[in-house]
C-alpha cells in the first residue's frame, strides 16, 4: 500500500479497479498503442496540455499513438512516472460558459520515461523507430539556447537543441537520409518563433560538429520545425489539497496534475500536417495557421495586457487576487473598459473573435481554483508594460488621435506602485495603507524609481516633473513618450488624481 494506506495508481490498479468508471472511461486498448512521439520534458505543463490532447485523440480513435517522455535535465520526475506506468490523474477546473466546471480523468498517453543523463543510449535508440515521427518539447524559455561547448560525442550534450541535433543525426544515419524519415518538431517553449530558433541552432551545431552537407539538407528538406503558441494555465501538483483529492479518488498519485479548463494551441504549419495530428477531429482547440503573428499579438495585447495594466490598479485598490479583482464592481469595470475600449480597437482581427477571446479571458480570471496573486504577476512590470501594454497605448493615440484613458491611468498607477525609496535584499520596498510590500524587477529599474521618488520626497521635483521623467526614460520605452500627443498631460493628471484621492476614489472618477 502507498501513502495513507491508499493503493498506488499504476496499470495493474487501473485495469483491475478503474476501467469503465468516470475516471477511466476508455478501453484498455489505448494502453498499448505504439510509440509515435518523443516528448522532451516531463513537467506539469506538457502533461496537462500536450499529453492530455494525445490522450483525448486516442480515446476517440483518431491518433492511436503514445508518447515516450525524455527528461532533459539531471533531476526530474521520470522515475515517479515510470513507477506509475506513465499514468496520472489530471484535474481541469474553472468556469466555462458561466458555469463552474471540475473535471478529472486518468491520462494514458505516456508509455514510459527515459532519463537522458543515465539512459542516453535508449534515447538515441528512439531515433531508430520508424513509427516515431513527432517531437514535442517544453524546456522553459531558456531551453532553446545555443551552447558552444556541446559536442556530438557528449553523452549527453547539455542543451536541449544539442540533444535534439544528436537524435536527428542518429536518425539520419539509421535511415540513410531517407526523406520520409524526417520528423515533425513542435516546440511549445514560450519564445517568439520557437521552431525557427530551434532549427537555426541545430544547423549551427551541425556546422560546429563538421557534419556533412547532406545532413543539413536533410534537416532543411525532410523535417518540419513548427512555430507555436500555447495558452493554458497549469497549476501543477496541488500540495495544499492533495490529501483531500486523494481521499476523493481512493488512490495515491504522486504525479497528479491540475490546470484550467481553457486551452488553445496555435501551430504555424502546412495544412497537410493537420491530418497526421487530427486534433480537430477530437474537438480540441488547435488552430493550424499560415502566420502565427496575429494570434500572438492578440494574446499578448489582451490576456497579458489586461494582467499587466491591472496589477498596480488592483493591488493599490486593496485587492490581492486576480479573481477578486474581476469580481469587484470597480476594478472589474476598469479591466472591462481597458480591454474593450482601449485595447481591442487597436487589433487588426475579426471583432467578434476578439470579443469572444476577451470574454473567455474574463471567465479564466474568475477561476475559483486558481489563487493568482497580483504581486506574483507584478514581477518585472516595467518591461512587461513595454511589451504588453505600450503597443496598444501608442497605436491608440496614433490611430484615433486620442489618449486611451484606462491605459494612461494604468501607467500612472504603475508609477505609484513603484513608490519606494529604499531597496531591501534587491527588492524595492513600498507601502500600501502602511503595510510594506516588496517589488521585484530589474536592478536598474528599481534603483531608478528609488532615486526618482527620493527626489520627490525631498521636494526636489514635483509630480509633473516625475511623470515627465518616467515618460522620457528611453531605457524603458526605447523612445521619449512625452512626444506622443496628449499623453504627458493625461499621465500627470492621473498621477495627481491618484496621489490626492487614492486608488478607489480615482477609479470611480475614471470609469464613470
């Protein structure tokens, strides 16, 4: 018996006790489908997103293939997965069409796990299997990076691109460069043009390793490196409620995973690949597109832009969690106006689709199962404001000759949020109603605001000069924002309003 005398989830327990129940509403056949996918990374996100999709397709008879999961770093959870025969329970919880949803199911897409540092030969042997034709990966944003020290003879090389290059070279050699043995490579790391960047690094490694030109041609002509965009909040192992959930399930699951209901996967790739990976036939929200850019812009501007513009407003209004902000009459209306009146008008996409996307985002923000703290989201808010909010603000002014008041207010709120004069252990100390909070950002940004607010507190500058100084900070914005018509006056007005009235009273005047 396992933890708390509960049986451990594994194949034997699944087949003897759970098949045919709500948790395992599928036949035993899907446990023996052939391996078709190499997955680099065994973390929570891939298991609650990609592996959930393969499981869903398998249940409906559309893919009929399983995933071999490779642990790309020295420490990970492969041994835990193997102990449970690749099985784990996935909880998907949130609000869908206005209703609270709580779904749970045992995931079966993973066949086994391989540790790259202790089982390198087994990893390379996967390249010899002609039925395996897909690679998916999530090695964090830092994972798709070039390491000049990697060698083909390393067992293994350190970086993910080098591990993949070694795999591809072994496959190339095994099948003598056969064009029909190339791979479909689908990274989901959260960097722009992730597939293009991965391919570029692999070709550079091929040069470093003096590999033959024919191999590089094979990489170019026989393999598909796809750019992707993914969207699902995955909350991972539920440490705070695991005893309650395992009591509900009746078994112990050390790999249990949790996430939200919403999912979106946008893949920039040839439509012909859609039939190889028929996500659409299983009703999954996967879009194959010619150009990823509009989708990335929409997500960054609406989802991330709403988060970043609301952080200082909500927190200084005394609200700590995202869901409480959306449910609050005042802050909720601020978010609504910021998205629908200031951000969406700047986007070049179908208006109905944009509004539907935004409505789903508000449902996601209200998720009662996710304690999303504004202070956590506030990390590096200056750079986030530049990439997520500033483009909407600038474009709104340029297209409509009018300052988007909610976004100008958000910038003023951000400046007040950074109202601190002392650094503590690399963080800027600021105060909300007399209670200290610590701001995490780039050291130069924190020092800048500490010096700026110190000058204000000493009476050396007034609030108008402080606001003009921030707008002129080209290290932040790559331009002097004082040059944008009307923005300086709007920002200064909002800075003074917040200073005089406080956040809640200022919000009431703004939104009404």
